[in-house]
């Protein structure tokens, strides 16, 4: 590992930590929102859909600024969290929050498409046999959309690994605390002669992203084959 400095490896491990937590915490609400948009018809549905996809449209710096307003120590949410000893702004937790929000639309989109591909009549048939909505979803829909959930989670993870604009605006670029891979690359490019080390970090970033996508594709095929075999 001598070809990278300890601070650069720290940025790599922090990126994995941030992306992992961002994906893990985004998955339950992402699944719920995707199901609601795919199956339910309710007032304000278009507004909810627009809000979900807003991070894809807004400049990432704007998203980071809005997070800073809300979660800063003197912000509405940040002040409440500070009372229980939780700090979000300028910490790795804030980096995970920013990455999760930026990746959320991609996760929801993938899961929603998977849900819409499942015939609603399957759930209706289960309901006529006495199964509750939750039971119908857990036993019929959920197994069928597992490839979509996996694709959404891995895509969100890869997106979170590469998040830059919202992160640097919300939590700054603090080595060892909030400096993820993209921020470390940016820092190296600001230093004369840092292009070589930046290029090494780029190689690691590309490798991790491609590796995640390849694993996602492989697992999705395995799950789809198992579901087809059961049918």
C-alpha cells in the first residue's frame, strides 16, 4: 500500500464507510417511496415524484447549501440534534446524508421500475385468498423485485462514492473526517506535483465503481435465475 499515502487510504476507507451508510439508510425509505409512486394514486403524487428527483436537477452545491441551513448547529434540525449530542454538519455523518440524498433518486427509479414490471393482479389474487397487503408484498412482490432493489442499491452506492458538490458544501473538506475520494482527488489537484497521486486515486475510484456495478450485475442474474427456477 506504499504507493498511496496514509491520508489517501484514509479517504478511500472513509468513502466506503460513507457510501455504505448512505445506501443502507436510504434503502428502506427508497423502497417505500418507490412502491408508493408505482402502486398508489394520491393527491400530490406528481409533487412527491418531483421532490424525489429534485437532487438530480438542482446543482449539487445548492443541495449542500440547503442541508447546511437545516443541519448546521444553529439550524432548525441541527440545533435539535445538538441537544442530544448528535453532530451532522462537518462530520462523516453529514457526508453520508449528502451522499444518500444525491443517490436517492437513482435508487427509487430502479426499484420503481422493478415494481411496475410486476403484475398488480398477483397481489390482488393473494388478497382474495386472505393475505394482507404486507403479506402479499413480502411473499409475492418483494422476491420478484429483488434484482431491481439490488440494482438500485448498488447504483446508489456507486453514486455516493462519487459525490462531490453537496459533500464539500455541507461538510467541507477535512482530512480524516470528511475528505472522501472525490475530495481527496480535488485536494491533490490543487497541490503542485499532485497529479500523479490524484491519478492513483482516480484509478481506485474507477475500480471500485466498476467493481460494484459488475457485482450488481452478477448478483441480479443469480437472483433472477433463482426466481425463474422456482417458477
